[in-house]
């Protein structure tokens, strides 16, 4: 079994004594007890896998939450000198700032400041920060309204897009002669994309996976004598077609694919089952049920940056409890609720590929008879609600814009050339992965970049 496949056992959880140490932030003690348990011969295979997964999760937690409360307040005051401690505590209590205990002390999420600037207009304006991308609290989103208008008028819109992506091991983590296996995501053949061209690969030894790979990459394997970039350039046509879901009525009969659980994050827990029943009470039309799930998320949830998904437990249910998340978290909750009531749903992800901006993004496609596959971007729906744009919020139930790059059509699957060690993100791939002969590199050990070279309507 590939080590990343053992993540399916995460939901077994930790023995109580280890869990108490983890929740208190006694990570050293938790690791010590896990190592002690792993030496016991009477462990079931499932519990052994779970312990190994949680051990790696615990090892990664401290770098996700590096700041003390005082340090976090100082970071804000560099941009907002009159910011008060009371304001900080209110942001914590209202779930706008993520935190955990480390040795009994509150420690703050490493991207808390940019998360506040991304999602909350008042804070962003006080800080004088404008983050890129259409989901930002401050800034224009006219291109989405343009795409929406074109699609409603013509029935579809197509963009020709060209992207350059690269990554490089940081010099302090490079050793001459080391073996390296590197992956960068590239466009996959799907309903939205065609005429995919790999324009440049450097080094030329990189091998693209088949176009239908569920998480498509170009892969390099080499013993590196000198540190260098791994680079890929590609172009493709991306078409978004308009579906007027307000005029659709789906058939109750559904097909029995893509409705299964996929532990550890797509799981029909008692709460998920009860929530799905409450939201769809009295409904028989699958499209109405899917819309109820979309409305629940987009009308009630608040956007926040998230820690690495590797360190998170049961993402979909946690979102339904906490009412916060990012694009992937919202997508997983929508996907899980759909599958729970028998609506086929699939993960899709890659980039938001807009003129002048390229950023990782996740969404869902779901299947209803007789229309086939439709789309839902719950994160853009949340953003539209925040900006008071109800037309755009409704649009992203059933539709996507043409500013996308789809690399992944499944969640938590191996690459065509599988990684041997822990992935930086074992569930999705938007920025690339690197491993050596001994271990997988974490995100702070290599740098990534991506650039839109062309994005024009055709």
C-alpha cells in the first residue's frame, strides 16, 4: 500500500491518552506515545495505519500555527496601528482567526493576516491591502460579470489560455547528486478543455501523464548534480457553457456512480446524514436537493484560509460544524452532501486562470438526469453573497466561468508516477510535489510559481 493511501484510516482517530496530549498541544508527548504504541505487536493494521497518519499530522502542525497572541496582534498593528486587543479577541471568537493550543498556549494560524484581508472588506481597507483574485474582499470582479453576460447571451464562452508553471528546491535543502522526483500539474482532457498543447518542458526529460489521468502531471526523475528549476508551459482552450438551472427539472432517477464515501473526508457521518435530511425535507427533484446544499453553504458560510489539508480531520463535517472554510472545504461539503442523498458528484480543481492572476482553486461537478454534468462553485458563491451580487451567486450553481485550468478530476488519488513518500498535499495537486529518495518535501522546502502568459476570448 502506498503510504498516502493510509490516510483513509485517519478517521479511526487517536487513543484517548494521545488525543488529550494533542489537543493540549503537547506534541512531543503525543509523538512519544504514538511511537510507543507502534512497537506493540497486538495492534490491528487499521489502528497502526491511523497512528502513523496522525503522527505525520502532528509533526506538521507547529509550522501551521507559529504565532503567539501578542505576536499576531503586533503583525496587525504594523498595518493598523490603532488595532485593539478587544478587536483581536472578537475576531478569534467569531471564528475569523484560526488557532490551536501548543503546550497549553494559544498559537495563531500562519496566514491569519492575509486571510482577514482576503475575506473581510473592512479589515482589508483598514490594512490597505488588496489581494489578487476574484474572491478578494476588495477589488473588482467585472470579468466574472462579463463572462456571465456573454454565456447567457451566446450560450457559452471560450478562452485560449497559456500558463507557465515552475518550482525549485530551496538551496539549503539541495544536495548535489540527490535523487529527485518532481511533479507539476498540467491540463487534463475533460468536458471543458480541449486542444491541450504542452509547449515547453524543462528539463526535457519530463514526462506528461496521459490526458485522462485523474490528477495529471508532468513528472521528472533525475539525480541532480546542480539545483535548477522544473518548468512546464502549456496552452489549451477552455469552454464554459451556460445552464439556466432555474428552468430545469431533473428526474428523480439517478445513476449509481460517484455516490460512495471516500474516507477520511467524504464520509456520511450521522451529522452529515441528518443535515442532508433537514435541508432536503419534502424534496424529490435531485436538482432542488443540490440547490438546497449550495444555498446552505453560500448563504451561511464565511471564507477563511485553511491550514494544509494534511493536518485536518474530516474536512466536510468540520465545515458543516464550523461554518468556515476555503474553496476546497466548501467543495468537499457540497460533494459529500450530494453523494449522501444519491446525487453523483466529482471533485475538480486546478487554477483560477484570469488575466493577470493565476491561483489554486477547487469546485465540484454533479450529475442530474436528463441534463448530465452541471457545476457548482460554492466558494465563488460565498464571495458573490459577500459582495451583494445575488445574480452571480445564483449563476455559480450549475455554471462555471471560462477562467479555469482543470488538472484534477478526483480527490485523494495517486499520480500516474506515484510518489513513494508523504505528499505535501495527499488529496489535491495545484502547485506541485517534490520528493527525494528518503522523503517528500514540504511546501516550505521548495518554491513555486505560476504565470498567465495568455488569456483571451476566442
